[in-house]
C-alpha cells in the first residue's frame, strides 16, 4: 500500500537476528519519514523495544508511530499516554487470554479525526445504515472501524482482559520476569543457548531455547500436553504467564532434556506443520 501511494519503504534490519539497535533505528527516522511501524516486542526473541524513545524521536521530526503491541499487551506495561504513540495494534489471542478472532486498534486523539483510513468499512461512515455510495467518515473511534464485527469472538475476548485487570499488570510483569529468569538459569545449567535478552528490562514474556532437533522436540513436548512452540532461527519458545507454577518451569526444561536423552523426538522427524 505504501508503494502504491509512492512512498519508499525503509527496513532497519537486525544485526544479530534477535535485537534491533536503537541508535540505528532512530538514525533511519528523519524529516522525510511519515510513518514508523515497529513491533513493541519482537516475536522471535522477546526483545522489548524502547517505545518511548522511538515515539519521542519520531514526533520531533514530524513522523507518526504505529506500534504493534500484540506480543506486549498483557505481559508488560503499555502506556499510550506516556509514550504518546499515534497507533497501537494488538489482539487478545496471546497474553490477554481471550481466544482467536478479536484484535484492537488504538488511535491517538491527536490524529484520530485528521486521517482517512484506507482500509475501511460501512461502520466508519457518518450514517452507517444509510448504505451510501460514497464514504463520509464519522468522528471518534468509530472512524477506524471496518465492517461487521465478529460478535462471538468479542464475547470470547472479554473475560481474559478482565482477569488480567484484576491481577494487575505490575504484578504480572514481576511474576513474568521471575519465571523467565528462572528459565534462563535452567537453560544455562544444561548448556542450552538462549535466544532472548538476559536483561529483564529488555525482555518480554517468552524465552527461546535453541536446542538440537528443536522442531522435533517441540512436537514431542506437545504430544505430552507441554504447550510450547517453535520458531526457526530462535528455537523452542516457552511463554509462562502469571498463572504458571514454579514447578512447571522446572518440568518443561526437564521434558526437553528427557526428549533429547531418550531420543523420543525421533518419532517426529517426518512430520511437518505450518505453525507449531
């Protein structure tokens, strides 16, 4: 879509495949930049970007920021008022415990009524039930709606965020940090490479262990109801949440060791799936 509108897309690549150098990213944002689209937490390594610094620099040169917080909301504190981010997208499938089919978009009041979304639908119209031939955008949040919402998904999405709100994001973050730190300790004890930041303040909620035969080991764990997934270039992603028990952290690493030592991972050498 950007190229269709004659915009040039500039990609800031990772030097190590796991992190993004903040200075390198900020250097790419200048007076020619209109929109900065970045992930809040990188899905492969759980590297936590400095959203406040990115927004401040972008706004100083007249650019807008779109923050993909799908892997952040529900596990790390997210404050759109503090960062002054222009757009923030997310979903309830991951850390908000809400199931599939429901995503959300935040648009800052500072830009909400000035822009005309290109991907739109009848509910964004000033008179949605008039079904007119031309688009006349309404104001406020409804301006950014698309077509008919998936009502069952919205009902399924509601309870998870309520539970997290009751638990408190500060306590959830502290618990997550403790659990992922323990995972890293256990990985070090067994000599498993860790593809995640070791500094808690730079880490989201997942830890990826790059073990031999990682894909097959993942399938082996899943067959025993140990819920993990695998990403090429990262390894086995383990994602404890606030309800995860300490002994479950010990158990998942123990199951990985057992799979490797017993060779039970070999049952899955011929199996492939799109998503683990």
